[in-house]
C-alpha cells in the first residue's frame, strides 16, 4: 500500500487525513500547529518535524494549505518537500490556488523528478468529514491513476480535468457557481421574508424544481436556523475569488458577477464575519432589507 504524507491539518485537512487513516493507508503528517499534529498522531499518523521529513517517508505527499504562497514555500522552500522527496514521488496539492502557480510549482518539482497533481476539492467540512468530497484533478494520466485509490478514500467524485493547472481552473469555476448560488438564495429568501412569507416553506416549494441545487439544500436550512459556524469560511471563499479575478485579468476575461460578489465578501469581512461560513453572505442582503431570515414558529 502507498505511503501517504499529509501536510496541513486545518478544517478540511484534518478530516481528510483521518479518512486516509480509516482506509488503512500509512500516513506521515505535518502541520505547524503542535496540538493538531499530536491529535492526529494519537489517531495513528506518524508525526514529522518538517515537510521534507514527510516527503522522505512518503510515496504520495498531499498538501492542504491556504493559498499559493504557502504551497510554494512547503514544496520548494527550506526543509520543503523538494528537499526530502525521492525521484518519482507524487505531490498531490489539494489546496485551492492559482492555476499558474500550480504550473510553476510543478515545473520546479519536475527538475528533481518529482511529479505533481493539482487536485482541489469542493464540499466543505461536512463532506470532508464523511469522505464524499468532489476532487478536480490536473496532471498526467499515469499520476492520476496512481493516486486514484488515495483520492477515493476521501471523495465520492474524482475527475481528471486535464494537465497540471486544470484542476484549479475547475475549482475557480466551481467557486464562482457556489458563490452565485448562495447570493441568489440570499436574495430570494430575503425577498420572501420581507413579503411576509415563511422562508422555509418557500424553500420547500422551490427546492424540487429548477431552482433546486446542492448549494441550496446545504445552506438554506443552516441560514434559517441562524447557524453560521464555518464549514467553509467567507475569508477563504474570498481568497478563491481573488484567484478567480487574478486569473481572469491574466486571460482578459471579464467576470462582473464574480467581481461584485468579491465586494460583498470584502464588506462582510470588514464587519467581522470573515470567519463565518460563506452561508453568512445572506447577512449582506438582510442588512440592506432590514430583515432577518428565520423559520416561522410552528
């Protein structure tokens, strides 16, 4: 069985790593947070002292980190993956970063005969916990095939989109659609509430038709219960939209809706909601309309 390295044990990384352990993979883990590393070691992972040490003990190294600079530092910096990995090791970066950064990092790793996949995920903490994430993968077909059993231990859907960088292109597209869905849901439920209707009944009425979506079913019930504990933080979605807009500028693709949603998120972060779940986008429209979307008491 492949030896797995796992770097990054945050909201998403920790349950993903845990699912690899449950599937029987030997896992060597690293994170800068000592408490989180010790907790994962108590569940069966081997704790390492650096990304280089993780790579030296692994056939496949998974990274789950905040953004492009962190992935670059862990992969290529001092005591990084490139210093410890043997030729032929595969780095599967499951972070959500800029596609061009993925390609640049892959090119540098290739100089040491280290292979790379960019494999960002969608589904947030709940799907990370139950192992039903969606994984969008860019990279060589042979590397994808080699890592497919690893990905399937954490995900319900694994699709190779193309060469390195294509995974993060797909993730950027995903994040535009998710943000747009949450925004549309917010406007609809705020309108329903302001008009005196029960937003829960409106949700039940529309969810089975064309307006229904996975996003609607995941977020509407939480919003109506006032639950905004982070499954995926607003500040992380804003980071993703930052990569969306950076990439769109590089490619000269106008994305006015994504840009507007980025401004909404900036306003919410200014209001101290950066660590709230992205379902809290509804707070923007609630504030504008002077209402709060909640289920009516039965």
